[in-house]
DNA sequence: CCTTTCTTTGAAAACGTTTCCATATAAATG
DNA sequence: CATTTATATGGAAACGTTTTCAAAGAAAGG
C-alpha cells in the first residue's frame, strides 16, 4: 500500500506539499500539483483514514442513534439525514439501540473514543443525567425525542398536540370508550402523547379508562393481540389511539378477520403515515410527520455546532404534524345524516 | 482528554504495560493490573480509536453495501448481520448505494482507505471487472446478489428457481397471459428471475409477452401505475409476476380501487414476504427468503476470511426459498370444483 | 549449582498523516 | 531601492496507540 511518502518521492517533493494537494490547500503551483496528482494516480495512492483522523482530530463522521432501522419512520429519517450530511462531506453511521440502555451508552462511547465528531439521538432510554457527561466529548442533538431543561438543541414535533388532535377526532366520530396503546419505553415523547390523549378526554368529559391502557404494543403482531384482548375483555371499547401504524394495521387486520367492522365497531388511529397505513383496507387514519424537514434541520444544527463550537445557546425547533383522516376512523356519513 | 501516557504515569508504569491491560494480554501481575484499571477509571480514560487503528492496521469494522435501507428486505438483512457481527466484536457500517455506480465505488473505497476490514455487497451495479481490483485491499463477500465465475464467496437464494415456481403457481391457477414486472437495474439476480419466469412459460407452452414486461417498477406507486397500464393497454393479462412485495401491494391496492377482483381478474405474486404482503386484503402470495440464515452465514464467512486470510477457495452457499401461497393468486376453489 | 525456560516490565520504533515553523523567492508597497 | 507582504516549499514534531526488542528476575530442569 502506497503512502504519502511514496508519492512525495515519486513526485520529487515533500510530504507536506503532497498533503497540501490532498487537502486542496493553497500555495502549490499548478505544475507541482499536476506532478503530484500523477504520482498519486500511478501508485494508486489513497490517504489512510486512521492516520488523518489521528492527526487532525476530526473524523467527519456523525453517529445517529435510533431504536431499530426496520421501523420505517427511522428508516426514512436516516435516509434524509444521510443525504444532508453527505452534502457537507460528513459520513453517517447508523446505531441501533434496540431500546437498550447499555447499547445506547455503548454508542455514545463512540464520541469518547473519537470515532465520531457528533451524535444525533432520535430516542433516549437512559436518564438524561447519564447521557449528559458525554457532552464533554462532543455535541449531541436530539431529534424526534425531546426533553425539557436540557442543554442541547432539539428538533421535533409537538406530540402532545398530535395525540390531542387524533383523540379529538376519534371523539368527534362518536367514540366514547377509548383505549390507549403505547410503545415500549416510557420516553418523554410517549408521556407527551399520553398527556395529549388525556387532555382531549377531559375536555370532552369522557373517562380515562385505566384498564384499557396497554403497554409494550409495538409491532403488527402486538396489535393483533391487542385487538383480541379488546374483543374479549373490553368489548365496550369503540376507539383506539396508538402511536404506531404497525399496531394500527395489526388491529385492522385482526378485526377484519374476526368479523368486526372498522370503523363502525372500532375506530383506529395510527401514527407516522407509513405506506402500510394507506394500503390497508380500510386505510388507517394517521399522523404525518415532516420527516425530511426535521432530518435536514437536525444535521444542519449539528454541523453548525461542529464548525463553530462556540455556538450560541441551543435552540429548539418544533414542527407541526398533519392529521390524515382515512377510513379506519371516519364513520360512515349515513350515521350522521 | 486523557491518553495512555497519563494512565501510565498515574499508575507509575509504562505505556506498554497499560496497553497490555487494555488488550487483555498476559504477562501483567494482578496487582499492577488493578492499579492500572483504577488509574484508567480515575482519569476517565478511553483508548483513542484512530490511534489503535493506525497502529494495529485493523478497524474491526465491516461495510455492508445495500441499495436502500428503507427496503425491509435489506433492513432485516442488516439487522441480522449486525447482531452476528457484534458477537465477534465487529462493527457494521451501513452503506446505501441507491443503485448508483458511483456511490457503490465510493463505498468500496472504504476498503482502500482502511476504514473497514472487509465488505459485504448485497447488490452489485458496477461491472465485476470494476469491482475486482478492490479485492487487493480486503475481502469482499456477495450476499443476495450473485455472479458466476467470481473469486469471492457467495451466499444467496436460487432466484431462478423461486421465480420458476412462482410462475408455475400462477399458471396452475389458470393464468395464461402473464406480465413480468422487474426492478430497476439489470443485475445478475434480476436476469436469473427472468430466466426462471421464461422457463416456466416455455414448459407449459405459454407465450412470453414481450410488451407486458415492465422495467423500473420498484415502489408501491410504480405498482399502482403498472396496474393502470395493464388495465388500459393489456386488459388480457390475467397474472403478474413481480420481484417486489411493494409493487404487488400497489397492484392489489389499485386494482381493488378500480373494481377489479383479485385474484379472479388478475392474480399477483410478490417477493420477500414483507409484513405488507400478509396485511393486504387480499393477502399477497410471496416468496420467503431465509434472511437470518443468509445474513449469519455471510458474516461468518467474511470474518473467517479476515481471521485467516490464507483461506481456502471461496465457497458458495445456496439457500432455498419457500413459496407462500395466499389469496392474491389462489383462485377460488369454486371454480376448480 | 549451572543452564534453560518462563514471566514480567519498559524503552523505543512504528503506523501515516497533518501541522507548525523556518526559509526562500516573488510580488507589492512606499 | 529598501522594506513589507504574499506565495511556495520542506524539515521535523505531533497525534495516541501497538509492537518489537531487550533485559532482568523467577522458576524449572538436569
């Protein structure tokens, strides 16, 4: 493997000059630049990444932590982030935490070992106090997940409001006994959604049915099980809020196969506007998030922090959702008429 | 940031001894080991990754190239690969090529710049001759995509056979005018599938309808468009083979909304057994791939190559599929009766 | 008791860059 | 023309590890 030294010798110049060419720095005459480029080509020279990183103390790489890449929401998020980052010459590495505290910290460790310059966290399973010390090693930006009183930039949607509106919509359709299906971990985001759900109930004078709150309902399969439970144990339930289109799809699927009519017997709303939600029959009412906008902003904010580390106080960017009403919740107008 | 030198000083020992502790090497007395561990803890010392990589010439990282992570097939593949790799202490970096020749080469460059020790390619858009030279810089393993007469290990399914069986199944259901919808790039894998499709037609004495071959049909949206085209231009088509569950879902969706009966008016088979295919109404007949097995084997093979670079001649592992017959293609038995 | 082998330690070289500093020449300024 | 200033180049230090080599003491073998 050819080194910079070999190139320098072949071109009859010094390492320093070669380095200047590699890094597009000024103060190299065109003639020598050409000589060096040719030498590099001749030797098939490629700069050694570890050596550059060691010396320059930069990796031009950022880590994005997410629960699991197979969740399309995060898949799309990372897709956009990567595109944006590469425009700035940054590489992205995908870190799946699987909602494990240990893995989350393992990946934050990348910051300490200087494998990445900065980190984006799209979920947060550890206590903030545990995460905060890593800030010493480099900037962290929160995207999607958020947390009050935290000295890092945040880019996210107002999940409380989204849940509030979804729930109001269910109530407007005539639902009076609502179930609440939530994901696995008690993140801040999950609590916000629950708060929005409760507020809507309260405003309309409906009861919050404690027993009809189910936890750890994440995948399609969980949604199917949840429906069976509703059918057997809570037959009075006539509307379901869930923070996941997969779960909503599982409910619609199982309900249809059990002879229940969606939405008349049970109205369902999901979250994230995944392709799945549109394709189901009936199509699932859902909440669309401005994924690309959030991803782009996140990367911009992080890179600004990297470039001017003396950045201003961390800002917060809140985006708004869009409720997409579809047939899984919109009761036939014949009833209203 | 504390360095190994700081630790050595605090413990009153040499860098070498500290390094031995870091790397779990023998020849350190327990007492000194404890002293060093304590010093490391006290200083919050973490070894610098770039320095280790530079000196040891290993990164313990492998790159996995794939078209797009938002495709669930690749999402699941990477999920399994990551799990397996981490068991061996290897990190995985996800490289989305978006079917671009340039990006594919850019990522192969990671091998040259020594950012990764080895590469898994799950798709291949460049000519093999272009890729081959990168083998000098490290091992490459092909998973999913394959290619005859290539000096690298291959782990994949027999796509020709899978397409052959799917097509036979369509014919068995009474279809006589089959359309063939294929993905974007003319990979070897795509050609194998087409060959299987043609063989089935030939065996059963059915014509291969050149005009009913559509290319660049990849996403749900493409499937919907494809259906419209079939409806308007090729109303005689009564069966569709497609190498993607998304496309199949798009067809089922659009057909249902246009009043066509699936499978009676049009039978459809997809590929990959994505959740989507089960949830559609009607559920989509599809081909299941042994994703986990292939992923695990791929990582094992690659790591073996990394450990004993004087490995034996590259082996080839071929896995078999499973055709999952569902309602999108299984004509009502009332017809058969 | 002498020789060999094993264990324990550290000094110094090496990995391949970038960066700092010094120097030399060319161009600009007064 | 003397003095700055800008341009062009190279030598050597630095980044933080691992690895090689040498050396010294302890244990084992005869």
